[in-house]
């Protein structure tokens, strides 16, 4: 019994054609592009940009976005080919099952939990931060630090009193609300997402247009953080040093790319909805590549304005979570209304990111369950709504535990490594399938194979290596747990048993 037994592509196509028993096909190209933008523009832009600029790249975070976008472009072209060929929920997991076999598929499916589940947790934590910011802006007060931060976080208040987090309750609240919406239906979720996408893209454009007039050349000089940059103060009163290859210069740009890479994970979330697309062969490439191009342009402009309005060192101590509102209130006088509008839009925008991440994870679990690699409970569909409702409820408990008790920075870095690993294997999968099944009909064809897949693997691997050692170790331990689950349960329950 081979660990690398493969799922037949013909069997997958038959599964995709069975629209009566499976997920309901309700999404057109516009909804898919909106789904991608809904997941892409969120915490990665509004929170991770400031973290990458403040601690690694400085104003050159614009280069970080371009490096990340190049890696995404290579991977996105490969995703588009697979998504048009194999219109099945499951994304990279499904593609790996067809090209590289069950064990690799399991590993990538397990890595996708880091991407989608921890991605949702990271954004829900950011949602909590912005909710507090909104309450303060309207002079309503704020949620006590202890009840909106994890027990691993602490900070000094204005009176120099140290506060220790206990549990992040607002993050749990938004996760529950959106889990219930997903149970209600995919089309309803897509409508809500489309409205939110319109609002947050409008606000991003307004910030770029207005903020452009407040950009100071001094904040962009030097553009790269110099090796002898003075330390910056952190929220707990300690100093942050820029010494070390990956904390300044081009090394900092590369690490910044790995951090803001979190901002691009939405385009591959589109591929998890392939089984719910009306015309996946045509619409999936449009959804994946269209959302990627639109967001890359917005990201570069946004990060250039943000680091021009406020010095990058500000984002080490102040405004790291609510960086946009902080920059407006501190440096863009007479635009307090814009800070409030931004906070409201971002709060709504984060909701759409969480929605798409939870949807993506439940669809990956759904496919893994139908393959026998996870218990049947993950593929049970609601009798009326035809959504994997039990999976959504289990996900709420799992993601909620992370959002309530784990700091957002830890969850965010793990999300990035899960995504990058999935991208590497998808790029490899396209190359392998071109060699093993060259005559297969491909509605969308990745150009310049094997060059594009190889470049995608190299860029994504470079970003993985640049992540902190603690993150790499945590991801390795996560993979060990995954292999224990596979050999303890999945291997002997696989639908391909005996093949």
C-alpha cells in the first residue's frame, strides 16, 4: 500500500459533475474576484504592513510587497491552471492528491490549516484591536486590555501601569457571527462580502488620495533601513534593535516580504470555492489572477503613502495594530473624520477576510473528509442550506481558541509559512502534471513551464527561510503532529485504501 497513491483526475471530474449531492454552484466571475479581494485586503494591508515596515523593511516595505507579489504571481498562474482543470473544493490539497500522492496531499492539507484557520484567527485578533480603536474614537471608552488580548501579551498604559492579557473576547464574538453566516449559505456570504469589499476598497483609495498630500520626503530617507539605525522603543518599554541581516537593508526587505505575504493569501482562497463556481473553467483564472493584480497595485501605493506620512519607527511602539488611523490622527490634521471612516471600513473589511478564510478552511476539510482522511463529520452537509455546517462549528472552536489565547504576530507568521509551503507544492504539481499528463485539456495554461513553477518555488522558499527560527520550529512541530494524525487515522481510513 503506497503512501503516494494518487487520486484519479477522471474520478475528480466525475465528482465535480455531481452537482446534486455536493456543494451548490452559485458563484460567478464577479463574485470570485470579490471573494479574492475580500480575503486579500485586510490584516495584511492594515496591520502587517506596519509590522513589516517598523521592524524590518522601513519605507522599502513597498519592495517587500513587490517581492511577495512576484512570488504570488508565479504561484497564481499555477493555481489558475489547476483550478480551471480540477473544479473541486480543496485547493492545493486536491491538486497535490492528483499529482504527488496521498502523503504529500495530507501534508499540504495540514499546512492549509495554518493558512486558513490561523489566518482567520490572526484577522479576528486585529478586528478586536480595531473595535477598541473605534470605541475610543467615538469616546465610548474601551474594552479592558485584559479581555481583548492573549495571556502572552502585556503593555504599559499612559500611567505606566503594566497590564496582562487574559482572553480576547471580541475576536471570539466576530468568529461566531461569521461562522453562523457561513452555515446559512455561500451565496448569502458572497453578497455580504461583495458589499464589504466595495466599502473597504473605496476607503483604501481615499486614504491614498488624501494621504499623498501629507507624504514627507524625510520619512522616505533613507529608503532602506541602514545597518546602524538606532533602536526603537517597543510597547513594553524595551528597545528593538535593527542589528542582524534580516532586520535592515535588503535582508529586511526579504523578511518584510515574508511578513506581508500574509496580505496575499486571499487569491488562493478563491480556488477553494471551485466546486461552487458556475463556470469554473473560465471563471476561476479570472477570480484568482484578477484579484491578485488589483490588490498588488493598491498595496504598493498604500504602503508608500503610509510610510511617507509616519516614520517607520512609530510602528514599533505606536499604531502597530491600528496603523492607518494612528497615522491620520497624528500626522494628517483636520482629517479626524477620515480616521473614523477608515476604522469603520477596516472593521468591516476584516470581517470579510475572516469570512473567506473560514469558508476556505471548511472547504478543505470537506474535501479531505470525503476522501476519508478526516472524520465524516467534516463533510456532513446541512439538509437545507447544503453547507458543511458541522465543520464550521468545529472550526469556530478551534480558531476561537487561537484567537482568544495566542498573540496575533505568532499566528500571522505561521499563516505565512503554511501559505508559502502550499504555493511551493502547487508550483511543483503543475510541472509534474505537465510531464505525466501532457495531453490533458487545460482551459487555462501556465506560461513558460517549467520556468514559472521553478521561479515560484525559489521565491516562496526564500521567504520561508527568512522567517524567524521560532516560527520555523513551530511549523515543524505542527507538521510532526500532522504526520501522527495521518498514520494514526487517515492512512487506514482513506477511500483509496488498497490501491
